[in-house]
C-alpha cells in the first residue's frame, strides 16, 4: 500500500487573557458591532508577562500533544515550527520548543510563510514521512501576534490574537492522512501585507521604532480579493483532482483571517456553513495557529475517514490547500466543539 502521513493527534494552547471588542473600544475608534460585522471576531487571547514569547505557548501545545498521544519525547524524530513571530531571529523557535518538552533525538527548524506557514509545514512534514525517513513528526503552528500589532491602528489591532497548536504525523498504509496538496506563492504580496522593519533590509533603529515600522501593515481590500480567489482556486483544484464534491467533503478547514473571507471562500467552493470549521469569533487571527486550533476545537466531531479540505492564505503572497482523510475517531474525554 502507498505510504501516507496521517494526523494521529492534536494539541493546542491559548493564553488566559481575553481581549474583548469592548476593551478595544477604549484604545481606538471602533465598536463591537463594527468589528463583528466586518471580521466576525468577538474576542482574542493575548499572552501577557515579561519574557514571554511564542515558544511559551508552543511548548504547552506540544506537551498536550505528547500526553494525548502517549508519545515519549525521545520518540519524536522531527519538529517543524511555523511562525511569523519567532522568539528571536536565531536560534529557531523550534529548537527552543524541543528543549522545553525534552525532545532530544530529533532535529528541528522553523518555517516562515506568514499565515500559510502551518499548511506548508504540514506538507513538508508529510514529505519526510512519505519518504520513509521518519515515523513521528510534530508540526507546530504558533504566533504571538500581539508582539507586532499596533494598538493605535484600528484596521489591524482588531484582527490578531495569540495562540499555538500542534499535530503529530505518523505513517499510514490504510489510505488515511495527507493525500494531496496544491501550494502557491506570488511575491507581489510584498506590497500589500508586510512588516516593514526588523529584517536585514531595515534593521531596528531609532528611526524604524519612531516610525512604527515593526508592526503589521496590510492593504485590506487588496488582500481580501487575493485571499478569496487564492483559497477558493486551490481548494477547488484539490477537490476536483480527488473527485470530492460539496456533498462528500465533510469539513472545510480554512485559515481564520476574517469571517468574510471564510464565507466567500466556502461559497465559491460550494460548501455550506454547517461544514466550515470556525473559531475566529473566539481567537481572532492567530496566523499560524488558526488551523491547528480549529482541528483541536473540532476534534471531538471528527470521524475516521472524514474528508477534509484545509486551506490557507497569507503574506507573500502565499496560499495553498491540502486534502486530508482523517485517521482516527474521537477519544473519550470532554467535548471540544
């Protein structure tokens, strides 16, 4: 049988602090109705405290994953972390996560592809499994977006939250797992969605800090158009290539950027809202964490053999879709969704 990479477990973590729309009303000129009608977001989680980086949340998500799957840290052979907000430029946040949970027999590294990073990392991890190189691969999606959010800019501060999620990939010969992919990028996106300073082109300086260049900037209307078309096109391509229809697709798992984008993508693919995973109202856009947080929230409703289309769009521009056949039934425990 063909060797595939199956998702065999999910872990997740969001910080305790809840930033509501009402609190944002005291920071910028906005209101709850305006935010919800344009984004679908009611609240988001924020990581508070000194010296608290993305790895703090990711370590908790990975530890939960290890506990749920009964995996010993020494069994893990590879850990990939998708993040836009690494703890530091180097070492990789994946290295810090591995140390934090006691993973010592693996190599680890980061992937940076904005909001598509987790999808790209999942495809990369699956490739190592399919090649027969590794049997236990952890893929993490985690971001502390509050670290690069300008809370004086009402167009962006309403969107983002902090969180982390992780999945375990293991070999399958039963037809489950990541069965197809369509991944894309177009560098034109540099002009519409970016963080201007902090890299080698514009290193941190008094000027870049004064000019508030270390925060997320986006041209919303342009990003919206590219996102809807991009996600719908690749989701449709993957579905058609695998003879999947709106009736046979059990769940669409979209990146949680904006409910308008999610709704428009689902409409273009022909999938009804009852089949769309949604948690943006609780967490906002957590960038690389949105998809694993969805899988965690809906894990109790997933069944072995369910056909999933997972789709994302992010800065770059980057976008893609995966066809995933879910590999396990819910385990006994509290209902998540």
